[in-house]
C-alpha cells in the first residue's frame, strides 16, 4: 500500500521508517497539515495518515473519497478533528491508536504540577544568572493534598496511581465508574464535589459536545481559591478567556497546559522568529504562574514506537481484510 503522512515531523519519519522495514509499505511524508486546500496531495495514495491538528472535515473526507483513498489512519487516540459521519457517508474507514502510552501523559502531568509548585523553571534561570535567592520560589508539600481527576480512562488511571503514590487524596469523575480505580483508593465522586474539594484539578477526558468548555466561569466559581488547574488532554475542554479572568483575580493560582484550543496555528512549529498573532495565547504567557508546553505530553520514545507500530498494524489489518479492532465505526 502507498501511504501518505500529513503533518509529518523528522521523528515521525524515523520511527515509521524503522518499523516499516518489517511491513514494506510505500511511505511518503509531508510536513504540511491536511485541510481542504492540501487534500489534493493525497491523490494516488491508498491510505492517509494524520495527526491531531490535521482537519478531516466533510469537505476533506469527500476529496479523499474522490481520490479513491481507502483508509484514514490516525496516529493519535483523539478523533475530534475527524467528521465520522462524513467518513461513514463516503465509506472511508477510520482507525486510530487508542492507547500508545498512558504513562507518558500521566508523567508529564506530574512534571507540570511539580514545576508549577516548586518553580524549578524559574530557579533554573535564576541560577544560570548567578541569582541564588529563594524569594518567590516557595512551594507546598503534595503529600496530603487533594487531587481531582476528570476522566478515568487509561491515562487518568495512571495519573491516579502516581498521585496516590505521593500520598495525595485522589478524587475522580467519569461518565463510567471504573471498579479498578476504587481498588487503588481513588474516591469516585461527582463534578461539584471534585471542584469544591480539590487543591489540584487535572483533565484527562476526551473532547466531545458534552465536555466542550467544561472548565468555564460556572465551574471555576466552584473551585477552591488558589486551585492548580492542569490540562494535558484537549485544549477546548477549557474556556480560555474565562481562565484568564480567574488568573487575573487570583482564583486560579496555577495553570499548566500542554494543549490549547487554538493550537493548530502554533504547536509543532518553530515560531521563534515570528510575532505570535494569537492575543489570547500571548496573554497566557504573561502570567508568571502559567506553564505551557507545546503538546509534548505524549512525546516519549515508548509512545512514538507504539504509535508507529499500532498504525502500521491497523494498515495491515485493512490491507489483509482482517477485522479493524481500532476502527471508529
């Protein structure tokens, strides 16, 4: 099969080419994102492979179908960027990588929490300038704090285990109650209780119509003053202007983001020599208690290997007309 990759970076090429030695597919890597104006580049390929900020809306799906693309392979777990109804309409199967490494995201969540709390990023810069003052670097013990996790899938569960190991009380909310969470001492509760009792709130749920702007004025108003809010899931879970207002009034004491609602025009690119045009994002960067990473929570060697392996397995299952266990419909 001939497979074209959109939004491909050097690390994508490295891992996929290494594993493809076993599979022998024709792989082509494009650094441009998939959208209505670039979909024409998929002409002549059997499968298209995309990442989180590519656009597979109805117009794109229709073009892919017109070009006789037979498979849309996501190298991600999330699929909010794909119009599944359109894919069904045009009989274009869509497969994903449902679990590449929950530990990578869970551990990055902890990294954001520890960095915001102990201000190691600020201490690093101070020491390099010869400033060894501790003023302004005071943190708090995580031991004994209450951590609220919204979303208790594989990543949420891995995060719960980490915080339980640090001696935290862990509250959790999900639309489905997972029995294994109670086995590790997690307290399953409702959102209102989680908001009012948590010192740290971390988001691990998918982006759906029900979770869009889950964190907004009304939910923030229920949170403790000085709460730490972490998002390593999807940017649109958070109403960013509402969070900025809460930061200005010191209701939110710390904010750690690995995702951002309008990240498609920013993340995964080197914009260091350009003026960022997103005023909301620039406002976030102005706060000393905000830490932003560019969608790197997944980015470990283990995760990249698993993403490449499962994606190629998905393509093989399709090529050999086997059941698509990772299909989205």
